[in-house]
C-alpha cells in the first residue's frame, strides 16, 4: 500500500537546513538582480516577506506564478473568478521585475501584486503571517517546498494549476518517492495541461483522486494589449508593404530568420520583417546580425521610423508584442528552431495570426498539437522551409485565411473550458460560488 505519511522526510529536513544556511547568499543574489532592474527598495524587501501593501479584508485568494507567461495566463482567470466571487480579493506573486511591470498594467479589479518570499524560514513566515491567504494556487511548475508545506500546515487549501513538468524533473522526483509524496500531498488539487502530466504526477506519488487532466490556461488568457496610437503610426509608415513577424527569437535563431528574409526579398523586394527578440537586452547583438546579413534596419528603442528602405524593424522593447501582432497575420514563433521549448502560440493566434514554428516546441506540445492538426500552425526545420512557409501565405490569401480561421477555432475551443476550471477550483478549495 502507498505510504501517505504526513511526516517530513530526511531529505525535506536537509532542504530546510540548507536553505536556512544559504538564506543570506540567496538574498544577496536576488537583491542584486532587483537593484539592477531598478526595483524600489520597499518592493525588494517583499522577497524577505515584508509586504508593501496591507492585507484586504475578507477572503483572499493567492496565485503564485514564475514569470511573465505564467503570470499573464492567470489574469483572465482572476478577472472571471472575481465576477463569480464578488466579495473575494486576490493576490498574485511573481518573481521577476519584467512580470511585475506587465502585471501592474493589467491588474484585474480587487487584485494586487507582490514579489514572493524566498523559500527560507523568516521570509515564508512573514509572508504567511501578513497575507493569511484563504487559498493558494501555484501555476505550472512553481514548487517551493517550504512555502507549500508551511502554507498547508496553516490550513491553506492549495492547488497546482496548469501543471507542467519536464521529463527530467519527473525522473528526479521519482528517485525521491517519499519526499515527492510528502510535498505533493500538501495539494488538494492538480489541474494538468494534459494527460501525460497527469500520469507523471501520479507516478511521482500524487493521490490519483486529486489529479485532473485539464487544458492549457494560457489558451484562455486575454489577448495581449494593443497600443492603438503606436499601431496607427507604424501602419502609416509601412503603408501597403507586405510584412511578416519573427517573434520571441533566441540566440542562434536570428541567423535562420534573416536568411529566410533575404530569400523572400528576391520575390517581394519591399517585404518588411518585424523582428522581436525574446530578450531585448540582446538588441546590440541582433542589430549586428542584421547588419552582417546586409539588411537595413530601424530600431524601436532608438525611435527610428520605418522608411521605404527599411528591410527589418527591430522591435527591441518589452510589453508591445500585442501591438506588433496586430500588424500582421503571419508569425514565426521562436524558441523552436533550437531545443529551447518554444513559446505560447495562442498569443499570436488570439491576435488573428497563423503560426509557424520550429520543431523544438516541447514545452508547448499539447498546445501546438491541435493547431498543427487543424492547419492553424505549420512546422519548419530550416531557413529554406521557413521562407517557403512565409512565401506560401504571402502569395495565397485563401490559404492564409484558412490557416487563421483554424488557429482562431483552436483558441475558441480552449476558452470555453475556463468556467469549468473555476468551478473545479472553487469546489476543491472550498471557495463559495455566487450566481
């Protein structure tokens, strides 16, 4: 019979001891990162559990997410849940300054953002003492043992939402079955992205009665925001030129994108590439690659306009991707030509785009599967194949319209599952539903 003991394991005790000793070093590293991002000191101290906001009265539902994609994916869920639970207040924690900045711009009603505490004794204690959440919902693979165990010991009902675990992570936990069961038993509910993750969690030791295959929460998120003034200005500069987008590209991918664009220019001499690197701080490196490819470039952060001679527009900013997606219905999504894992294809699909991806999208395999099967996305492996895919949609309006319709259909199908997710969370976490 499976051991479902609530007793902490030796490995968990060792983890607690190590993180307690390492707390000063961990804080030093985290503080440097926050300082370099110009995060105010008061907000830096949130990582030590010192809240910069008061706890609101009444029921408080806490969502914890890792970074940008995970954080934005829960905002539409919070908005919808807030309608169903009009007396509830919400807290969302995320660990990166980028996610904090984007979340602050899109906070739903009755919601506030804080940085999460370090997974060390005093910060966790201060955080829970102050916020006293009535439920805790961890998003994707954010598993912090001390925070989870301490929260559960205080009676906070918790769920792991949109659960996604890499094969490497699963194998690591399976080698430590008693500790895995001890940690996983703190959760009342696991809502997974797919059947594979559900099976993996059970193999790791999760109680099968608490595991429920679900859908990808990112498919249910609201479309990325669009700055209409910026969009209108850039449309005026571009005019009636054909455009395609390469978004969220990583090191080692821009060379293939630029090679594809160079080939496409032979047939469409006025074609414009809108290039959005995943990490804008690589702007100098990417600009040099554009120059080395013999292409002319206008750079967003320099305020350079798109002229008739511009062949590449380098969109090297954060938070404007939704505006760029509104410009063009053909999007290559990076992080996929290399074994990086890919990025969320529902973001361009929600904007009305058809999607092109490389083969390395394993982190979003369950998201891409219906898109690829339905024709809303296509997979390429080389610069030549990328040029062919873009060229096909540039020259065949009917084929592009069909692909866009298929992509939108996948998004609409996933969105209908949002109410079911809310019902399940409210039921398992004892959150009172109102009509």
